[in-house]
C-alpha cells in the first residue's frame, strides 16, 4: 500500500493519491487500506517521512569524507534528489496542493537538516566558539538556498545543470563568511 502511494506521488503528484485508488491498484477494497492507515493524510504522512529519510540517506552517501567538501556534496545531493523526484520534492515542501502542516513538514525534514548541520560542523571545526544556534542558523540558510535553487531549476530551461553551478556560487561566499565571522549577517 505504502509503495503504491509513493509511486502515485512520484508519477502523478500527492493530490492524485486517494484511498480508493491505492486499494484498486493493489487489488483490494478501501477498507483493507483503512486497516493500515486511518485516512489519506496518514498515508501521505508516511510517504513524506520516507521521502525525507531517502533524501537524508542520499545526502549522507554523497559525503566523501573530505570535510572541506561536505556542505558542497550535501547541497549537490539535495539538488540531485529534487531533480530525480520532482513531484515528490514539491510534495515534501508543501507545494503539491496537499495540506500538511508546516510544523509536521519541518519535523519530517529534521533528518535531512541534521545531515546538513553535521556537514557544516565538520567543515568549520575551527569555529569551536560557534554555538549550536549559530550552526543551526547556518544549516537553515543552506537548506533555504538549496530549496530555492531546486525550485528555480524546475522553471528554467537548462534546469538542474544551471543550478548546480549557481549552488557553488552561493556556497563559497557563505562558507567564507561563516569561517571568518560565524553567523551570517
């Protein structure tokens, strides 16, 4: 059931998921689906959680161990995920026409934000004076840059090829500021 719903989100968007459609595609009736998920929202919540887990894993795997390249690799992995999963990416970020609360999306995104935070903390080890709040703010900035770039790519003719170059243009000055001064001004 879950895999069917995930496939529908990926192929047709989250708004195309219905309990009846999932049941029909697995060859059962809707009450069977309701035995596992209380409603469409619960099923989509599970799809969203899994999508963020997959994103976080892709970001973790992209890290080569070179601490100086960690944030760059994480940023590019994020963009690669968005490119490979456009409708799922829109759903994850509340842009699919399906209403999931921002607080719930943020909670689900935490696994991927932590990977971003870890890459920054490893990249900026000399910033021992930086507080968890500073690193958290930097991770949020990097997350916002990545999301904005991914959304930009979805409307540009050269799409993700162009935004990979833009990602490097955005990241280099951010890292330089953070290395020298800590929290961005």
